[in-house]
C-alpha cells in the first residue's frame, strides 16, 4: 500500500475505543505516521482484548487459543516487526475426544470407524447407506443436512454435541444453509476417497479444507504481542488510558470533530475528555450506538439493542502427573458434560507454565453472561471442572494442584436470523451521518473475525484515515469460516462482508 503525505493532509487526531488487536494495530500504524492517538481501554490491567494473556501465580492463560497464521504477508510481517525474537513455531494439533478415545480433526474416515469399534462402525456405515438411499429430500436443518452426508449416527457422535454447546441452540433449529457453507462438499464417501486417492498439495495456497501443520505463537502467549504493541505506541507519543470506559461520544457537525468522554472504572468520579478528528471503535455495537450524540434514529438504536453476544469462561486446572494429551486443544463430544473444549497451555508454549513438572489445562464452558454457570462462584466452577475431567476419563491421570477461573464477556457475537438486518441498518445510518466513525475488529463490526482479520480491518482503516479518503472497504475483509483451517483462497464475488452463520430454521406457513 502506498503511504500518504501527512504534510499535505495535516496531522490527524484519532480517538480509539479498545486496546485489542484491532485498536492497537490502528494506534500503532497511525502513531507511526505522525497521527495524534489516544486509546481508551476499559480493562484496568490487560491490553489485547480477547487476545490478552491472563497471568496468575506465574501461569499464563490464553483466552480461547490464538494461532498466529495468516494468508496475508502484511499481517505476518506486522507480527514479526512487533516480536522479532519471541515467536515460536508450534505444531498444530487438535482432536476430538469421544468415549475415552482421541479422533483426528477433521475426521479421517478409516481412523474414525476403526476407533469406534466393529459394531459401532457397522451401524455407522448402515446409517450412512440409509441416508444415501433415503435422504431428507428437503433438508431444512443442520441435523438434516449433516445426516444426509454422514448418516444420522455419525452426526450424533461428531457434530451434534459440540455444535449445540457452542451456539446454545438445537441442531434441529439451525438452518441447513449454514451446514452447507461450513462443510462444503464433504461427506463420508468423499472423505474415504480423499484418504485413498488424494495427495496433499505442497503449497498452502492450494490446500483445500486441510489443516495447517504449524503456526507461530508468542512464547508467553498472545498478550505478549499486544503488550509490545502498546509499548511502541506510547514510545511514539500515543496515549493508552487503561481502566477507562468511553461512555460519551459527541459528534459536532459544524466542526467535524468528535468529543470523547471516558470514565474510570475504578474511580467513577474521574473522567477524561479528548477531541479528535476521527473515532475508531472496537467496542460492541450494542454499547457504542446508544453512547453517540446527537442521538441516532430509533431504528438504529433498536437494531443495536437487538444484537446479542455469546460469552464463555475458562476453568484452568493446574495438575501434576502424566500429560493428559499433547494437542493444543481437544473438542469434548460427550453430551453428559458441559465442558466443550480443553486447552493444553503447555502445548501452545512451554513457557506458559512456570514449572515443567506441572500441566495446565483450560476447560472452556460456552454460556451467556448471567446464566447459571456464569453466575457460579469460582470454587464451585473449579469443582465442576475437576468432576467433569474425571467423568470423561482424563482426570485419573493426574493430581490436582490448584485452579483458576477466567470469564470472558462478549467472546462471540451472536448470529441469529435477524443479525444481518440489524448490522446493515446500523451501517447505513453511520455511513450517512458519521463518516469519521470507523468500526473495526470482532465486536466493533459484530463479525466473528479471526485475529488476523481484525488486524486487517485496522490496517485498512488506518490507511483510509491517513489518505484522507475512503480507499478501502473494511467490510470486505475476508473472514472465511475455514480461513485458519485451510489455505483455500475464497472468492470475493458478491461478498456482503458478513459471515455464514448458524441461523434458525425458517418455518414455512401454508398459503
């Protein structure tokens, strides 16, 4: 990308809400080119947003697992620039845990059938044959579509449980359209054919739906990257105000300036006000839109209020004894337990665990803020995690040492059947009325961005601000659902900037 001449454009002032990957990337690039930057971060301790690294008694916890892998050379170079000597090359490995056995992810047909046992395998094959002979003629749900391609039995084993844990809704209620886009062209028969006849392409650009073999990872967790980025921003004269929540965003049409007022989360009497030419926000849309004055239309306010978020918490267990597994994480396909995924922090980086005699595992629970599991106190959550670890057959290998709980609000934007309409309503009004308000990142755009996609939205936004015009449409930054699983280059034709998401089945009414 060509760099603008700031001498002819003046020195823009920019207020940024959120010190996550998107906010800090924008701050870094803008400060690097002479812009006056102020970042407001509500967290009083950590930068990095969802990509922060929580530290406790020498242990480092990644919130959800963040692989550093991108098809964008610009993003890869950016990571290298920030941490030139601290990025590890790590093997990529994740599996499914079911009935005390580990299964490759994605599924390898022969391995899956072999490990399920002779009788279960026969039933699975018969179920698949039945699905091919008598498929759902008009599959309307996720369950219908996957059962057609794998058989009802394999659907129940390898698809149903985890999908329902993550999204909090029945597979009978999720539209078949989402399955068709997430599991493109895949079936039990195609998996067997690929295993027998298809060799793996050497180029990552030609890989289609096959997992990357390795990724880079900061030796002390992803937060290390964003702490380094924050340090560089401040070294270049930018301001990062921690523990400060932006709550007043006033747009002056006459002066074309923003007045941003933020309040300390630890001292409610303390506020900070900044006047800026541009406002970049990675804050959740639901919180951002009501904070803007002059007040936006009731339609936009209602749209923002209707947007939802899926939260999750990690119960981290420190143990001694035999290693439970050596993967980065495993998916738990057991409907009798609530845990959906287990992280192995030592497998991400040995330096995440201060003592090599210990193992450190993060049991992830998908939930909504305020529901039963979210509201439980930490000790009960630790007891639940220990109980479920034993229940699925992994706990017997180790001796419990201590536990910690990390809660993450608004980890995933909720994608119901109306979310695209709500986002489009908000976008249209912001584009028409507030041209210097820029939305970036996952929650800022209500898009399930991967980390590198969030970074790219910030990079393009910085370019637009520095150029003094909108050269790039950040909503077209690709966020293919399989982006980190494959090297397939997705088509941009007809791209809406929104993601294929699990929507509810539309019930047809009789004419």
